C-alpha cells in the first residue's frame, strides 16, 4: 500500500549545518595539508584546493540542491537505469578509457573529464537497493525471492570493485547494504550468513594478497620494520601523538612535509590531530557522530520505507567510512587506504557525499 505523504515542515537545518561544517572543515584542512606539496609540484599552493572545488565541490553543490528540491520518490523511476549506467562505467575502466593510478584501475577519462565510477556506485547501488526492497517489504524475509537475489546482485558489484582493485569500497557497500537489508526486515539468520560470508571473503583476500597480509602483520605486531611495512602507521601515530591537547598550530605540521604517506587522502586525520590536537580531532569525530545520529533520526521519521532505507544506507556508508579511516590511522584496525568522507582530497567522493546529503535533506522535509 502506497504511503500518503504531505509536506509538513522545512528541511532539517541542523543536518544541513552539520554537512556544511564538514565541507568547510575539509576544505580548510585540505588547504593546510596540501599547500607545501602543491607549491613544490605545481608552483601553486592552492592547486589541490582549486581542483577539489572545481571538480568536486561545485558538482556536489549542484547535486545537493537538485536532490534536496526534487521529490525523492522520483528516484524510484530511474533507480534501475542509474545502476545499469554505473555498472557500464565500471566495466569501461578496463578499456582504453580507463587509466591506472597507484596500481589500481579505478578512473575513467571521458573527453578530459576524469572520475571514479566506484564512488558513484555507493550512491546508485544504495538507491536501487532501497527501491527494490521497498517494493515488497516481505521480500527481505524470503530466501528465494529476497536473500538469494540480494546476494547475487551484491556479489556482482563486489566482483567488479575487487577487479580494480577497490577492496575497501566493496566492503563499504557490503556493510551499508547489509545494514539496510537487516533493518528492512530480513531474518536474523540471513544477516548472520552474509556477515560470515563477507568475513571469510575478506580473510581470503588478505591471505592471497601480499600487501594486505603485510598490513595485518603490522597490526598484529608481527612485522615491525619501520622503514617498510610498518612505516605508514608509525608515521601517523607519531603525527597524532605530536599534536598533544591543543596541536602544534594550523599549517604547522611537520609530518605532512616529507614523512607522512598520503597526507591529502588516507592520512589527513593524522594531520588534523597534529595541527589541532586532541581537541580538534575529537571535535571532528563529534561532528561525524552528530551527522550520523541526525541522519538516523530523519530515517526514523521518514514517511515510507523507501525514504527510510535510503537514509539508513547513506548514513551507514558515510559512518562506516569515517570510522574505518579514523580507526585505521589511529592504529585501532589495520590500515585500509580509505579516505575520510567530506575531508580527504577527491572530487568524485565529495560530489557523491554531497548528493547523498541532498537526498537526506529532501526526505527530512516529509513526515508520516
């Protein structure tokens, strides 16, 4: 039965404020983290900041406003098309249109415009999954009509991401999808089964891939070579510890100059902790916590199952990605190579996260 929806309130301004705070914080810290590197590589201290604004923020703002204004249920009409187009672009990265960076083939270049199809999959797959599940709420409880088709679809997109390879993106989508599927009414045994399957897949990938196995050995304390496998995590911990309570001051990080690998992406939280200290780092974590909490409150008040599942999927994915990045950089879990949402350098990711936020804002305008 179709739920009747009426516009009952303005958008959730608190959620909007949190989104704006994350974006501004990210641009400010990217400026600090990238200025010396950009000056040395391109002769322009603001090169990476400009690139982030032109190729990420502007597209993200456009996506945010369009999706916050257009009634979210219209996504149900194009959910399947969006996913098919995205899967086609994922396949195209293995053609001459795709190109390799740092050993991974994740980028697509079409008429000079470069982007990562895998980042867009975080958006399109969750939209389709919410649509598919909301069409028949009892489907999630069925093995043949629900769980097995869900598992097949998830396996296809996971395989395409692992081929790039983009392992963390694959498991982020798996994590958010499983949360959506479980909260959508799936039987507990399905949840246990897919969680076990995902864990076994991850274990297999770790043991058959040398660099992933090396990261696990470093985390377990088996490998302690400070010049090789353990170098990255040692430098992030040194940077975090150097910040103390108040930090060394904005722009004053020494780790970013020549010691810290991936200072603009995976390791940017270490620079934040070094320059702004424990107080600054905890403040960022608090903003993420409030962002996720507010998103879940919007999901709880959503007028229909489609809106509820969409918000749950988006906030779960952003929350998981933020947790994995911060935990990995802090040494709580093995290093993964996942960027920090809204903060790390990456135009495609920023555009996708802002578009997700716009959809959440749109849903917040409606109540049961």
